[in-house]
C-alpha cells in the first residue's frame, strides 16, 4: 500500500491519517505536514509547536504537575490509536534484584492535557525525516485558545526538565545526560569516612564552601567569582573519594541549611563526533548556564592534551565570564600538566597534595575496616590489630591497604576450599602464594601480642601485605629501569665500565662499588623494555665479570 492509495474521510481524525499517509510516502518535512493538517482540522484554536528537548510534557504530567488523558477513537482501529513502541527493559543492575519493566515510547499520540485549570489539546509526534537515525526530533503541538497559559506551561515544564531530580549531570560521548546511578553512589560518600590529614580536610571543605558562600565578597573585591583546584598525588590516596564527598556535601546544602544547592557537572570524556573543541564548548556552556556549579575533570592530564590545551585555556580564562564555576581537576601526574594549567593563577588557584598515609592515618583506616566488620561474628577484629596493621603497611597507599583487607577477607571466606584450589591454580595464583607464606612472620620482634599471632585475620593480612610489597617492589624496579636508577629521565649505561689495568686497586674497587650501587637494579633485571644491558661489550677480553670486576654482579 502506498500513500497515494489513501483517501481522507470527514469523520476520521485527519491529522492521524495525514501522519500515516505522509510516513508511508516520500518524506520531506514532517513538521510542515502536521502543522498544516492541525490548522485545517482545528481552525478556531491557536497552534504552538515546541521541540521536545528539555520540554517533555508527558514526563511533566507523570511527575504529578499536570494531567494527560490519552485520546483514542475506538471507532477507528487503524488511525484512532496512538503509534507506540513497546519493549521490555532489563534491570540496569542485576544485583539490585529488580525485575525490569516494560517501556512504551510514543511516536505519535494525542492527549487532553490539563494544567492549572486549563485544558489543552496535545499532539506529540516523532518527526524524523529521511532514512537516517540522526537527527531525531520529537515535537509537541499544543492547541489552545489561551496562548498566555500555554506559554506559562511551556516555561514551567522546561524549567522542571532542566532541574536535577536526584541526578548528576554527566558529559559523555558529546552530550550532557542525567545519571541517577552516580547520584546514588555519592550518597554513600561522606566526609566523616574520608581519612585525610584533618587540617587538610578542613582546608578543602572551607575552600569550596567558602567560594559558594562568598559571592558578595568577590564582588566587593572586584574580582571574578571563579576558582580552580587541583588534587594530585600517587594513585589510591583519596582524591576521588574527596571529590565524591564534596559532591554529596554540596547537594545537601539545599536540603539541610536552606542555602542554594550546587549541582555537580562531571566530565567523563571529551570523545565525541564533533571533536574535543565542540566538547569543551558544550561543557563550559552548560557550566555557565547552571552556575553556581562544581565542575569536575577527573584525570585532568588525560583529558586535556597538547592538541586542545589552547582551547581549554581560552574557555577557562578567556573573554566569557565563568562566574560561579569552581573547577576541580585530579591527576596522578602533576608534571604532565602544562605549566599554563598547573602554575598559572586564575586558572587553578590551589593545589592539594594527597600523599601516602602516615602511621596515624593507617591506624584510622584499619579502624574504618573494624567498624565495617563489627557485625560479622566470623571475623575477630580486636583494637590491637589496628596499630599492628598500620605498622606493617608503611609506604602503602589507601588503595593497597584496601586490597590487603579485601584479599585477606576473601582468603578467610574461601579457606575451606583452599586445598582443592592449590591442586589446579598453578604456582602464580594469589591464593597459592598466600598459602605458601603461612609460616611467614613479617615482624621479627618479640613484643608482638601473643593473642594477635593466633588471630586468623592477622595471619592473612601479613601474607597479603608481603605479596603486595613484592608488587610495589616490582613496580619500583620497573620504573627505575625506565627512568634510570638515579631518577629523572637519564639514559641507562649499556656497557660495563672500563677501568685501566694500571690503576690503583683501591681506586678501582671504589669505582666498581659506586657503579654497582648505581646499576644494581638494572643488573638484576638485565632485559627490560627499553633497557637492554649489553653484557658482551664489557667482558669480551676476560670472560665472566667475576674475574675482571670482582665487586660487580
């Protein structure tokens, strides 16, 4: 059947018929066709056509602010019913025990729409033209004799659509979207659970809260009301959890103390079809629109590269005002950031260093796990275990400490199956390695609490800490091999040192010892990526190094 085979009858809904007639033929402009038909069908009503965008009148009604009554003509089974897609949406997380649900998407439909005592006739149509999936446009057509009321409805529904409803703005793949999952995640992040130096924690909170409370102060001082902060330091030491705790605190402002709430804008990636410049323009455009806001660039060094640095700096510190925008960027590698970003005032004004935790912070972290496990009757966690764990985890990040606890608890949980696991897992399986360390004692002192030695959790933690220390050592050795054992970016010596045979023996021995100290990590790992030790060049005349260089490895 083609569009030309249809004939329009007076008793039918002409607009419905025109939509189907138009969609079954060559499409040019759906909006023009529907506007023409609606004006012809309802000559005594004013027509207002509004693209959906932030205006979703059906969602606005579903939230309880209006009433939408579907209009269906039972006498016309073909054109009297709406055109919808119905499909089953599985749960977003199977772990939530949700069964999912059915979703109905309206491609064409009509309603009696009631808002604040006024009735409107509403048509909604998907106006995609052509055979491509993009761009897609959904239009709202309001028919009314009270255009002023219609304008008020459009305004209120659009403002409602722009607001966050227990959501977070996330920029991903070139467009802003609302994330309920991220919002739920930050609700579990509170400052009391963040283990940092207390003075530093207070400074961070005061810095951010003071910015949003200090608009008048900035105005009195005649300075722009904007700020930038960088969190930097080795991975796993609280940068991300501090950002999430700050996000949670800013959302609570509007709920608990009557202050203006501050939404978070989280930038996940700049990758999109329009290029990174388009992404940055969209990001800062949105930030200026919803300010005051908390604009988050996590892993800033990977987001802002050399190719877009100039455009980024122009958005941050260019001609357009950024009043009310506080940017926070986190990085594990401050040295990778351009000095124009990391050192120039008025862009990122403050930097906070997140080092590995000290002894007291490690004790506090162990107590954090003690509180988490207080209701677990199968795991004994006495107070004496907290300082003991802190003592053996020197130079550990919080992430490594977390891994020590998690791996230990998992090892305890699966202890019954450990014997079978050893039969098949191989020599490099973490459980096998852990079991091989069963008699190992990391603390050789005699002052250890005898009750602590019998504690299963303490035994497992010691094993896991030993394993993790080996990982840290391997990472350190690898890093030294890449950058040189003395640090920096010096090149690695590729031949053994040549000392003259007539030199003073003591001087030769001293030079050998100095060389050995410098090169020891590389000699233990002679073949690593980018660092090949050419053994043959230095030993060709005398064979083994032990005969020519008795002090060398």
